[in-house]
């Protein structure tokens, strides 16, 4: 933070947050910084609160940036997928003693990379939601636990699939049938877990608006969950899915 003018009214250039330079309080409703009398108890409480808020922010930001970085790596590989698939096809042809290999036999690679990209993107934004999420009397605790568990499971599976794709590509192990089946299995599982996670997220959002829940939100949550599942079907359908969806990145 840099103070480049005389007044104590500060505005963050990145997020637009306005606060007091001296006491760091929100500028909205601000009227002085406590006068000449020092309140040790209040200062300690404010310091602890600020420390906790900073730790929380760093926790979520670190995970958001980690998934963003991993997603960008996966996007680069996805953009190179046609070239990579040709190499896999040629390697498989050698392993099969010169037998011709149809392109559909290497489709699994592009679909797996696309699933990694979409899962990283979903996880990025889930951590944004997690930062602002707060529990209220209307929060369904079991739904909350299912959501948290689905996030952890999707993270673990996505990490494993991305590692398999990266290491398998270096050694060309992806050309072996056992490894291909392993990738396809992981990819299909990740697709299902991502759908579940987004469904839980939408349901929780619907009942946490203003901390009190929104009227009629259950029906809206179901509608949005159905839309989410429908919009994600193109990521698992091989060539058929890509024909319906096109080649948008």
C-alpha cells in the first residue's frame, strides 16, 4: 500500500475498496480514528481481526492462483492436442506392428485435457465462492459437508489426471492400452464429480443469499443444477460431443 497524497482516504486501485490510512477501517461511515485516547483492548481486537482476514484472503487466493496456473498449462496442451494425437497414433501403430489406428482411438487425450481445463476453471471459481460464503441458520450442514468433500475429491482426481497426462506424454506410455483405459476412467469420473460439486455449490448459494435464504430458491437451484449438467455434457462425448459443441476454447 502506498500513500501518495495528503488525505487519509485510501482507494485500492485493484478492487476499489475504500478505507482509512490510519485505522484501516472502511471509509463508508468513517468519522475519525478514535481521538487522542488509546483503547488497548480495541486495538488488539482490531489487529487480531485484520490478521485473521488477511490469513483467510491469502488461503483462498493461493488456491485460486494455483488452479489458474494449472489450468493455463492444461490449456496449452489442449491447443496442441491435434499434433499430440497424431504422435500417439503413430506410436500406437508401431506398437501394433504397423496396423492402422483410427483417430477415434486417440480422442481420449483431447477429451481428458478438456476435462482438466474445465475442472481447474470450476475449482478456481469455487474458491472465490468459498471466500464469501458464510454459514447461516438456513445452511444445510449435510449439503455443506458434501460440497466440501466434493471439492477435495475433484482436486485430488484432477491433480492425478493432469500428472498422468503430463508424465505419460513424455514417455509415450499413453499409447499403451492399459494407460489409455486409465485416462478414460479418470476423465469420466472427473466429469461426474465436477457436475456434483457444481450442483452442491448452486444449492448452497440459493439458500445463503443475505444469510437468510431466498424465497423459492429450492426450485431455482434445481433449475440451475439441471442447466449446469446439460451444458457440461459436451466434455465427455468424444467426437460426437465435439460436433455438437464445436471447437470453442
